[in-house]
């Protein structure tokens, strides 16, 4: 799951613009709801499903507007959907696997990255990436390796923070906060690359962000109500019948 998540994340960034990355990967929350039901048997309320519908509407509106701007790649959109699926699955499996490593996030990150280093080798051979890497003109450039090392350190840091966040909260909370992070990334990308976007394009982003925010609010309210109900049931005094 970890390798697939990294692969499709990178392919999404390769074939879609950075500013469209959030919308392209916006179905993570929806995928999390689906897999939570299929794998854990947990049902979602109608209100939460309505929020998911808003996210899906934002996704398709964003696809339409990106196509109108002439910057849409259907393969990139497919990679975005696949990335959403594997991000959701990775979060669920991370939550499941943490007890197997004594809830040690550092150890889980080490295992994930070590396995990824091994699994990426056959993938590079299968897809013919090795000659491209070896013939790259900057393969011995120090500036290139400095940038790659910094990217690796930041990636490892993100992996640790992801595992720690899932451990302290839940896979769903992690995915919702990731959507908020992606929106900030979208704003920075539009400014950095001086891109011009239509009003409907921005509305699609607001649909995704608004749907994710409402979903988080609905789920937080439901969890609070369930917690209060459980607390009240535990404090109900029991009376014994007279003998």
C-alpha cells in the first residue's frame, strides 16, 4: 500500500498541475468511507454521505474546468483517483499495523521505507526506468543530489508525522487534515506559477474543501454524541431488588 501510494502520488504530480493536485486527489475521504464500511463494517450517516457527495461534485467540476483550460490529463486524473484509494488504504493499514510494532511509529516508518527500497527495484526494471536514470545528465551533479537528499528527508519526516497523526487520532482525521494541507498547497502553487484560473475552477476547490470541512464537523459531532451516550450509560446507577 505504501509503495502504491507513493507511486500514484508522484504520477499525479507528473501528469497534473500542482495547483490541481488537491482536486485530483480529493476522493481520499470518500475512499476512506467506502473502505471503512467494507473492511471494518462501520456505517456512515446520511449527513456524512451528503458531505461526500459535495466532494465528488467538486472533483467532477474540477475535472471539467481543467479540461476547459486545456491542462487536463485523463491518465493524471486516473492516477489521482488511484492515489486517493491507496492513501485511504495506507491510513487504515497503518492504524492496524501499529500494534504489531508496539505502537512504535519510528519502527513502522523504517519498515515501510526499507520495503519500498526493495519493491521499487523490480518496478524500475519492469517499466524501463533504469536506462533513463543512468543516462540522466545531472546524475553526478552535487546540487541534484543535495535536492534529492532534502526531498528524501522531508518525505521521511512526512511519513513519521503521518504515522504519528494516525496513532493519535484516526485514519479519517488524517485524511481530512491532508485535504486542508493540499488546499494551502494549491494556493501557493497558483501564486508561485502565476496561473490564471476560472471562477468555476475555484468553486470546485471550495466544494472539495467545504465538503471535507463539513465531513470533519459532522463526524466530530457524531463522535461526541456517542461518547456522551456511552458515558451516561456507564453512570446509570443500578438498584438491587429487596430480598
